[in-house]
């Protein structure tokens, strides 16, 4: 389009004006959303925004980032078309977040994910989507049930196979990171497992069990996308996992997925709906699962309350989680809850994060140290290294710089060879923390920074 044919975008100008943003503020907000979704190299600036208002069309992915940034500011969902921009084709529309047929949706999502060039940039993490599971009604999804059904009959053997493969993929993920084998997980989910869910079942219990197993694998696909720095894509897998679990008629299982939606939002610094998600998750699980599993739901409540600066409620929730874990028996909990690792390690880790949010760094340090001691670096090198990095951060925050450098060095030991955006972000955070001490000539800080720089240059 030539300049003579270009028309000013009055709609975009009006929405930016409603937000009260300058062009520079708009550009910075777009870059934040882009970084959140794995595009950390986006260099949008005030001049680019000015060109958009003048009628230049941004790239399709940038248009999605712009719409999400303005949605957050104005606290209502906006699409590119609401901004006078063309809507990209594919699965980016908000009405696809919880479609009527989750089986068909997970197959489409997986296919689009594998064809990354045409999809990943359009899959933007959306705050508005967090509210959708809170009002989701399963009878709406049942409208898609009529499209299912083949001549194959599925039973216990297929359900067991999906769970065994999910467990194997999970173990590999812990050792190698979300970037390793993600396509294999997506391929299996969107082909074999989707076909199983569309087949005939020997018994209704088998159908429910298969949908539950599919939900676990979709959850893992979301987790791997999250660990790979693809927040929007992860959110979509989590939402489809929620729908699949809901079809298995498991209230606690759907609650477990509400947990991860809350945790993802907290990790991204987005507190919107987190308390509602955490409370809804707990309501679905309380009194319906073993004590060990229920403690995980209380930890989510604690972190949501801590992030919202409600210390009394956060501490009460942490205390309840500790009590439940102390009285837990050896009874085996649900399969979907067992994939996350040792309960004591998870309790200590989430407690440390909640206490860190509350500013109680000494207590957070004790919990992170306890968590790090629980994780086996041979089987869980990523979470062991990330926990050590959390420990080092709170140590540094208390002025224990030499000790923090030693802890960070141990964390780097475990990050080598892991394909994970979270470990890369952790290294970058570490370098920001020690920059001032490196500048003052602290030998330990200089050596640590040089080692971290070399690790990042090598692709970590």
C-alpha cells in the first residue's frame, strides 16, 4: 500500500487515547507482551506506533500483541479488528479458547503448533482468557459430542499406554527441559490420543479415564510450551486440558488445571483472576482428594494471596498446607497430581515463593534451601537448578553476596544442556542482580558473570 492510499487509523488512535497512553508507552507495553510470548527481540517504538495510527499495518503477530496490551490496560477483551486492523487467520480468536469440541480443538491446536511459522506468533497470552474456566459449563461442550465416534473400541490398555507415555515424557522433560521433545509430545497428543478420544469405548468408565489421561498429556504440552517461553501457546493447551479433564467428570482434576493457570499468571506477574482461580481450584478439591494432594491447592491459595499483599491469608493457607502434608498417609494420590515431583519439595518451593512475595526473605531462604535438598539433581536437574537460583536471589537480597554467588554457581552446574527459557531467564536475572557487585570489583561476582555469559552464548 502506498502512502497516497493509506488511511489514518482513527479507531486505533481512539483506543490509545482511551488508555491514556503516549505512543512510547504503547510501544513499551507491546514489547512486554511480546517478550512474555517468546519474542524478546521485538523493537517496537513510538515511531512505529505513529506509523500504525497513520495507516501502516503492523505484522499480524504485533497486532495481536497490541490488542492484548490494550485489553489489559482497559480491562476488556480487544481484538485487532477492534483496533481497525485485520484479524490474522487461524486459531487466534478468543472464542476458540474454550471451543465446543475439545477433542477436535486439541487436534487443530497440535497441527498448528507443529506448523510453527503460521501459528506461534498468533497465540498470545490473554488475561481475559483466565476468567473463562471460572464460568465454563460442560453442557455447552457436549454440543460437540455428536462428531465423535469411530468403529474402534478403546479400553484399559489404551488408557494405561497414554499414562505410561505421559510419565516417560514428563521424566524426560525434567532432565532435558521444555524445548526438548516438545514436538513429539504434541504429535502424540494431537494424533493418537485425539483419535482415542474420538473412538468408541467399552465402558463409560473407560471413556472418562481416557479423557483424564488426555488431559494430563495436554497439561504436559502446556507445561513444555511454558518452559520453552511460549506463554500464549501454553495457556491454550492448559485451557484445552481443563476441558478434557472436565469431560472425565473429575472436579479435582479440573481444579488442578485451574491451579496451573493461576501459577502461570503469577509467574508472568499478572495477578488478574489469580485469587478467583486459586479459590475455585480449592473448592473443587477440598475433601475430595487425599491430604497430600489437597495441600497443593492450599499452596496456590497462599501464593495468590501473597501476590495480592494479603499476608494473614497467605500465612494461614501455608499453615494449612503444612498441616495437611504432615498428616498425609501413604495412600496413593491421583495420577495427575503425582507427576509434579515430591510433595515436600513442592511445598517448600511454593512456600519460599509466597514468603518472598511477602518480603520475608530469611524465611523464604529456609524454604528454598529445604526444597533444593529435596530435589534429586540427577532426575530433576532443571527444578533443582531453578530452586538454587531462587535461593541465591533471596540470599543476595539479604546482602549475603558471596554466599549467593556460590549458590548461583551451583545452579549453573545444573543448567548446562537444558533447553528451557526459564533457565535462560534465570541466568539473565542473576546477571542483573550481580551487576552492581561486578562493577565494584567483587571477584566472585566477576567470575560468576563470566561463566553465565559463556553459558548463555553457548545457547543456554
